[in-house]
């Protein structure tokens, strides 16, 4: 039931048209495109194959919504990068390559919306005595944990590369102004540690009590 509102936020549906979306198949059609994009990669399901599906959605539901320019640009960029990757690896999946970064961004976000997305990523629904309740999906949890580990390794490689002499000189000049910023950042981290837990930890704590 939240899909129409999400489509409005993403720019696919104009403000005030979400009720119309609920009465048509447009939400289902756009959701199918996103599912196809999420499984994109490898020779079996290329991102390039999603483009005709996007054009079909535009043809059928152009009077209700629109395809944001940014989404078209993303598809084109993904298609080019995917083609390069598939030349080296027939099982290359560009969406899987993006997943570690997306997870890292999500874990830095706060608020109820981030909690809901994390819940959708980590938890499925099971029937227990006729009652539907959330249950941790082990495979989803492992995938998310692996993504965090992959992003951490990638970040460590970037920071371990030695700077050039010019960068060293600029870094020395910035030390004085950067020191105060670092102290403020450290103070903020201490305050955060004393206050609320990170979003992922809060989610696990909340759902473990449900």
C-alpha cells in the first residue's frame, strides 16, 4: 500500500495522482521494472533489456505518470558500464556491484524511513499460529553483512593509497583548520554513542522485542 506514495516521492507520479495509481496497474508495472533492474546483470538478464519495458510503461501509463530524467540517465549509464563489465566477466552484475555502497549509505541514514527500509531488507514475513509476524531472513542478513564488509575493504584500499607530494603539502596547510573540525566530529560521535544507537542496531533491538 506504500508503493504509490513511494512513486510520488521518486518523481514517477505527480502529486495528487497516487489515488489513481491505486486504481490501475501502473504501480505493478513500475514495480516489475524495478524488480527487473534489481536482478540486472550477467548475460541472462541485462540492464539493457529493461529499457523496452520502461518504454512500454511510458506508452501504457503516460497519462498518469512520467519517467524522471534521472532514471533514464541511470539506465543508460548502467547499460554502458554493464557492457564493459560483461566483456571481462559473463556473470558480472552491476546492481550487485552497487549494493555495498547502497548499504553503507543506508546504514548512515537515520529516522523512521531508514528503519523501514532496513526492515524490508533483513526481515521476511512468516505465519505463526495464524498470525503474520516479521522474522529475520538469514540469507538476507548474510548478504547485507557481506556488503558492509566489501565496502569497508574498498574504503580501506582507497585510504591506504599514498598521497602525492602536492597532496601532502595541502594536507599540512589544512591541519590547523582540520584539527578543530576533527575535535567537533569526535565530540559528536561521543554524544551519539551516549545517545541513540545506530539505525541497524535499533532495528534489530526493536524487532527482537516484537
